[in-house]
């Protein structure tokens, strides 16, 4: 937080090139991130997160730091490239890179996860609560076993006899399998669409970086931010969902996250492409940049449509599921025992 404040002051207090959009972008990013860090600090200090249990604060903070790291890194690169050898801007970019390094260290150290067989918990802030929940689940499991033993003493003496005729033995999964497509979170079609999203957003970002001049620099920087964010976050999401890594983080709402992210990015890419198309000089590179921006936005929109057609709207509450097999057996056994002879 201190290095981020110093980086902001170095750029903000300089009296030269104050109308340059690149330095305004750096100021906006650093100031926004300063307020965000202060917000989370006060939230945890006064324990206000307990009053809003509907929000997954650990996940919210994690993605906030990931997004902030990327934005500060991009802003520092822009200032480093366009500092015109002015000492205050050079110092601001240096402190921006230092802040990026510290944020990466913070992400690697404060968000380690502990993966168990039944649940995944974040060890930093939720270690004690996760252990309490695990102990409670084990106690409930013991109580269910005791109830089954009282109801079906013969079956509990030989539990395999209940399932011999109906249950098939599942093969053990390959623990060394690193490519998990298709899976419940990502089928093969959406995997291919996400690969296209990564490629198109990357090409749009590279073409934007090649430009040496801009008619409307604000539109150019906005397109740069959106295309870079789309490329980096989609690549990260693709790697997580196609490998076992998504099982090793404290996230259980992957469908909601995937659907919401793809929808938001598609909207922002359309807005950025329209804005940049209206404010460029009409060169071939700029036209190609706009074209790839629209293609990337259409790819994200296609991803959202495919997700909706195959899995529905993920934010709706699921309908009541049928009772599991164990409860069916218990109900049938109870009904049979209570039936008149």
C-alpha cells in the first residue's frame, strides 16, 4: 500500500505533461487500487464481512488482487515507455513495478489452499472455520451410521450385500491426468471456443500495441485495457478449467464465474471496439485492430450462448434433486418394516 501511494504521488505531483492520457490512466488505476486495499483492510479489521455472509469475501478479495496486479503492471509499463526521461515518471513506474512484485508475492503466500477429500478450504482466514465444519460433518456421518446400524443390523454387518446386485465398481480415475476436457465444467466445444477467444483477444492486443499514433488516445487505452484483460483472464480461466488446478483453489462456483465473466468481457469488448472504431485515424492496422476486437467479442458472446443452451442459467436455484440412494434404501427399508404382515 505504501509503494502504491508513492507511485501515485510521483506521477500526480509532476507538473510536466499533465494532460497526457497515459499518466492519467496510471493515476486512476493506482488511486482505485488504493481505495480497494483500504476497503478490504477496514472490512477485516472491523469484521464487517460477517454481516454479509452472502458474499464470498475470500474469493472476491483474491480476484480483486489478481485484477489489480494486472492493471498496475500494465499502467507501469505504459508510464515506463512514455516517461520522456522525466525523473518523477521514472520513479512512478519503478514503484509501480515494485508494487506489482509485492502483489504477486501476496497472492502466492496469503491464498494457499488446503485440499481435503470432502472439502477445500482457504487456510489463511478460514482454517479454523473449515476444521469446525469438517468435525461437524464427521459427527453427522457417525450419527447416520449409528442410525443405519439400528435399522439394518444385518445389512451393516455385511454392507457390501446391499449393493452387490445393483452397484457397479467404478474404475479409479487417473491421478496423473492433467488435461481434463471434456469435464463437468468445460466440454470440448466450449474449450475450443475459449482457445479462439484467447487467440483473438491476443491478436487484438498486439495490433493495438503496434500503433505508433492515435486519433483518440483515451479510446486506444481503453481498448488496450479491455483486450489485455480479456486475453490474460481467459487464458488463466482456460488453464484452470482444463486441468486439475481448478480443484485446488477454494472456488466451488465455477459455472457462475465462467458465465458471468464471459458475459461481462463480451460487453466490454463490444463497447471498446465501438469506441475505438469511432475515434481512430482509419489506418489499416487500426481497422484490423477493430475487426479482431469485434471477432473476440463475438467469440465470448458465442461462449455465453453455448453455455446457456447446454447448462441453462447458472444463477438460478436448482430444483429439488431426488433423494440419494442411501436415503431411498432407508425409506424403503422403513416402509417394509412398517408394512402389515
